[in-house]
């Protein structure tokens, strides 16, 4: 990737064409949405440079009349930061050409292979991921995206230690059930171990830097008595709307028909969430002949 903008422009003027590493856009009417496709393509490949505020190379890369460099710069920063996932590695600068005309230069570095594909969030991964082929931004195929996803490393956030917590913050009931299942499924490994030794062997408890036995994040979420004491944001919120979109209200002004926060370990949160869903479902009854109780009435919920 060339660093000198003046040399970059001169090379493009000599070739009178863009290439696989450089894209030029006039941007006379403001930030072009197509820039997002090019950023995605460069980040998914070997990187590249986008110049905004110049005419096409075939037209001599002349300054665009009325180009507002500051406005396009600010719009570029906002769009690239908020509309491409994950956030691509870019550098966006306002530069002066040899004619002292101000343009916007966007340098896109090659993306992290473990984060690819970089895609336009509004279009989704399989419709908003691009690659650079010659001078064109071409949408990646499903096969190509799947190959990129295979290069991603498996996140291991669940193995992080929660040093503020201890064994006492795990639910005895959930721990006992988990230990019993391990002993039943893997008796050779776990049968002779104490409960604490089982948890250490299964990496539910780990030894921190100070030599203490502490649970991992995954263990606390799956088996903690009250994980939200340490991570209040890790909860489930179930909201029942009166219409099909957020903001619609009932005739008496209610924005929600039900609004429930589910806390506790993940199994408890799932049970609570299902309870909210069930009590807000419509239920129908049909007569379908006799069942085992000799009664023909069958009730069905709105959803299975």
C-alpha cells in the first residue's frame, strides 16, 4: 500500500485506471454508500486505498467541484465504524493534492483472518461480504464465506476466571447434578474423585494467580446461585409488545403487555423466559376423540 498520496495519484494518471488496491470515487454528493462494499472487499483481502473527491482516472483524476472534504471525512468515519462488522482496520485522513485541493483518503489494512469476513451489517454476512477482483468489488459466495469462517478461532470467554467468586457462589443442587452425570458417563476418570476434585478436573474450578480455587465464567453462568451479582448485564429480558414494532401502544397507552427480567443461572433464566412466553400465548382447544383420560378436548398453544 503506497503511503504518498501525490505519487499514488500520479501512478493512477499514468495507468488511467484503478486497480486491485486502489479505488477512486468522486463523492460529489457526499459519502457514497458503495464505499462500504470496497472497505469490506479490501479488509477481506490484502487491503487497499480509497480516494474520495477526484474524478475517474480515465478523466485525469481532477478535483471535484463542491467536494466537502470535512463532511465526507466525518461521514466516512461514522459509516465505517457503525455499518461494517466487525470493525475494520482503517485510517481516514483529509489530504491536500498537488493542486491544494482537499480530498479524503481511506487506507484499509488487511483484516484479521480470525475475524473475517468483514461485512455490511444491514445486508447480513452472506449478502454483505465482498472481495476485490481487479477493479471490482464482488460479493463473496456462501462457499467462500464458509471457508473464511473455518479460519476463525473458537472464542474462549467462558474459560475466563472470575476471581471475585468462589466455590460457595455455585448452586449446590446444580453442582451435584453435574458431578453425578460426569461420574455416570466417565466413571474411570471421576468415580474416585471428591466433588471438588471433579470440578477442578472438569475445569469448572480453576486456580487463579493467587492460588485460590475460583469458578470460570462459564461455570458461574451455568451453575452459579446468582451470576448477576458479578455480571448484572448477563441476564435475559422478555418483552411482549402490543403490536409488531417497538413503540406501538395499546388504546390505554401501554407500551408493553409484559416485561420480565430473568436472572439466575442459564437453566433458571430459560425456565423463566419460557414461563413468560407460555402465559402470553393464545391457546386453542379442539375435540379430537378420546384421549387416555377418556376426554376428547385437546389444547394447543399458539406456538409449539
